[in-house]
C-alpha cells in the first residue's frame, strides 16, 4: 500500500476562508473514506460515511482493483494556518487527531459568520448626525449616485455603520466594530460541538505524528537577543520581535484505549482566536481574557496546567521574564500570512511506514492572475492607500516556492553525490571485514553488530576526509547535549539564555578535550572521549541511517512486489525507532535539578548574573561548576547510551527479520556514504533527503464546471463581502467543495498511477469520479436547511446532466 502524505497550508483571506472551508471539508471526507477502507475492513458505503465520502471510498477501491494503479492510503500529518484560514486549520487538526466532526464548521461559517452575529453593540450617534446621514443617504439614492456595495445590499446595517464611524471619530477609545467576546465564544462552541458529534476515532495511522503550526502577531512584542560579537559589545543587545508561531504536536494510536488529544479546548480556542484577530476589526486579546470569557459562559475553564502550557508553547516570553498568557495578540497574517517554512521542515522528518507520495498543498482562493498596467498619471493619495492595502492582502508566495525549489535542488545534488560515490562505498566495504556473507541468510543480530563495527572502523581508516567528518559529528552531538539542557530549562533556541548555555557547554567540552592536540585532528582515530560522546549523543547519525534504510525500502517496492507486506512491516519498525530517537531529545527531567544549579532558571536576572560571571572569568566559572556539569554529562551519557544501544539492537533484529540483501547492503555501506553526504547536508542545513513537491487549489485550476477565475463572491469588498451576505457564503462554500473534490481526485489518481497507465485512462477515471463527487456535493448542499442558492445548484446540476 502506498501512502499519499499531505501537508496543508491555509492562508488568511477574511471571508474567503469560507471557500477554504469547502476545500478542507472535502479533504476531511477523503480522510474519512481512507480511514474507513484501510483501518476498518467494511463496506465503504456504511451509514457512517456521507454520500460524498462514499464516492471517495469507491475511488480508492477502484484504484485497488485497477491493474495499472496502486493501493493508496491518504494521510494529512502537517497543517499550518493563519488568520481566518487558521480557524479551518485548527478544526481540521482536531478532526484528524481527535476524531471530531469537521462539518460543524460549515454551519458556523454559513449561519454565524454574519455581520448581525459578529457586530459589536455601539452607542447610537446623536439625532442631528442620524438625521443628516439619513437625508444624505436618501438624496444619493434618489439621484442615482452609485453607492458602495456595503450600503446597497443590506440597508439594515447602515445605522450600525453610521454609529461605528461616528464613535471612531469622536471617542478617545473607540470600540472595534466586531464583538471579540462573542467571536471567542463562537469558536469555543464550535469546538465543543465538534467533540460532541464526532466519532472520536483518529484519522491517522498508528504511530503517526501530527504537527499544527499557527501564526500570531504580538502587538507589543518581546525582547529577542541579538547575536553580536561580544568583544565589541559590553552588554547584550536585544530587539523586539512580534511574529510568533505556536506549534501543537500529537501522535495518534488507533486501536488503543488511549484517546489522542491535540490539546485542551482553551488552548485551541486561544490558538484560533489569536491567529484570526483581524486588527481594527477585533480587539487585541490575550489568554487571560479568553479564559475569563470561557469561565463566564460555562465553557471548559483553563486549568493552571493549561496556563503553564501557554508559556511552554510560546517559550520566548518565559525566557524574557514575561508571561505568554498576558501577551496581547492580533491577527497572525499581519507578519506571516503564508506560513511555509515550518511545514517544509516538519514533512521532511515525519516518519512513515509505507511508500510515501508527499505533497505540500496550499489553498489560494483569490490568486492574482492578471498583471494590471500602472496608471499613466501619478496615483492619488487614496489610490495609493488602496494599492498598499492590496499589497498587504496579497502577500506574494513566489519567494516561499523558490525556497521549496532551492530545498529540492539541494536534495537532488546531495543525492547525486551519494549515488556517484555508491560504487566506491561498495568497493571499500568489500575490501574490509565489513562485507556480509549473503550466503548465510538471514543474518543474525551478532553478525550485524560485528559488520556494523567493522564498517565503522573501515570507513574511519580509509577515508582521507574522516577528520573533518568526525569534527562535524562531534559538533552535532554537542548540539544535542545543549538542546537537551535547553529543553529541560524550557528555553527557545535563539534566546539569550540558550546562547549562554551553548557557550558554557562548548567551553566545557573544549577544555575537557584539550588533551587532544590540534595536530591529532589529522589522525583517523577518535579518542575515548569522542567515542563516549558519539555513542551517547550522535542521534543525528542514527536518524540519518534509519532514513537511509527507509529510502532503500521504498526503492525495492517495485522490484519486490510480492514481499510488500514484509517491507511494510520493516518500515513500521523503522518508524517506531525514528519516533523513539526523536523523543529522546524532548524530556529528560531526571537531571533538571543539576542543570538549574549551573545554568539558573529561565528568569532574565539569573541569565544576566551567569552571563557576567562567565564572561568575567570563564576558567574560574568552569572550575566552580566542572563537577556538576560533569555529573549532568555523565548521567545523560549513561541514559542515552543505554537507550541508543537498545534501539540499535532492535534495528539489527528488524534487518535480520526482513532478510533482504538490499537492506543489509544499505546498512553496511551507510558509514561510507555518510562520509560524503553528511558534510553536504550540514552545509545545506538539510536534515533529511526527502524532496517536497507542491500543489495548490484555487478557482484557476479547478475548471471542469467553470473557467471564471473570479467566480467567488466573498472576494468583493477586499474579502469582507461574505460577512454581509449569507448567499455569498453559501455560494463560495459550494465552490470550495466542488473545486476541492476536483483537485483532490486528481491528486489521488496521479499518486496511484503507475508508469504503465496512459493519460487517456487517467483522464477517464478522473472525469468519472469528479462528476460523481460533484453530483453528491450538489445534493448535500441542496438539502442544507434554508439554502439561498437553490437556483445556482440547479444550474450546475443541468451542466452535469449534459455531460
């Protein structure tokens, strides 16, 4: 079985988030169908699947039975969101991890995302103002002057708009036009309803990891340490940072009694409300105020532990002596409206137990398809203001896509260098005692342990670049040691305290290994201290080796079709080992007390004191704390060496059990190839050699029912129109579902297709199931209570009937 792994990015877009919601609805339906078909062997048309999800189930079953396609499982393991798109991102994440009912959000967008539900109660303007504006409005209406659309399509909101404008001009502290409290409670109610109506079965395979990234903008910011030359600056220098990213991580375990949880409801409400707090429309908000709203209205109130979780999820504040729950947040799209970077890093490291077809999928509801010519005359002030607003609203993504392209280019170059050196690595392994005797099958664990030691030794002795390679490995191991200490202190990577910890540890390691002269760096043998550090903390090497074995297993799928189940079992074991190695870096509270004795707590006063003491007398500082640092190092070395050897032993068992020559060869030759690839990966800043391919969903490329790229109604009024018109929201939700179905079916069929499948077969399969999905979607939307777009649906049904 092949796996389609999707990482989803949802932008801001004001009321265009309704279109995004339609697309995400179809992705959720696909995940439901995949889960039902792959994790519950039963008929995919059982009552618990909607008609649309049943179409996707039929598609997956058709791919199972087609002679030129492969069996597929669809997984979403990474989601990033910001602004209004962030609401869809959190809801989908909750549905994936906790089995919540995502369709609840359809109702929220259609029925509750309306100006009458969101508007704040504003004191009325004085009667002279009301009279004058009424007369002016009537005069303009009678004379036929073209009024702004917001005044034409909903006269009932005109008095409210008048009062909002008046109080904005006259009050010293005007009230934002939308009600922050009601919006917060609307989000809380939606998540509570999702949990109550969902089936509580995760949409993730066993042992899969899940990451959610949400952007926020801190209105006042926090101090961030600047890495400047200390010899030229007497005091640490800082600047205020405002862009923030909250990361929620979870692992689902279907079939167990432990129910996976993305996070507590107050944390999810906080993440959603802060990322979608459009400035000037909603009031800035912090976690304390959200907690007060929830408690006041009877929702789940945040516990003390959840309040601490906010500081853990946003560690920059604690490192600066601040509390994250007091930070005033506004819309995450202000500074980062299209969050790609974290997603790219996450999808390259998430383990999988199947052959994987990876895609980075993002939604662009209002793409800029036409290049407008600049005016001949100089633009006026208001024209310039409007253009600046358009620049802010349409944040370009070309740079982000170039970053993905550059990442893929680096990966391709490193893989090319590895492949060229593969014959040399094979020859070097054959000349050593590391080459296994393939006549004895399967290899025993003792043989594999022996081959591993011989292979490592041979690589060390025969490679002229080993000294530099060893230096890089030691630096990577030292970084892991520093990372563990910083995690124990709950320090973000780039804060002043973390940099201080790094400086102290590096100085301590350098002094500890001072007996090793500079000239010895040209030698090919590692010292006893080097070996101790590598055995304990060279987790990056072990992860690279596991990923190399995953890559080998992926390559032999095509040549060993009859042994796919055995390869899948092997990859499942590798995924478990990868997850365990990654988790080693997260929690090591056994040595937290000793760490605090040397490096202090997270409070900035302790940081300043330790920084001054270390800078004034490094040798004296190290002498005073040498014993405690040594105890921390030895304790962690013992813990990590024991756990790493256990993982190594289980890896040997997995290799022995799979009993495939290609896997054993990859294991034995890996040290020789790593001599070439690791320095290149380190230089390029790449942790895993997995290419990332991108795909977007927009009205431009979903054209089976319409070629009008501007067909969305919510795009009017710069994206705010949807809040004033239910029919516009219904219209765009419908098109989101239709476009999402078309693009997802294309993605699934292309992922399943083999080289033997010709384009005409692909097109026929895609056309058939796209039509079936569209028919099911129109029927579901037609049955929506109180729908206002019956005529639009009927027109689309007639188009489908003619095909």
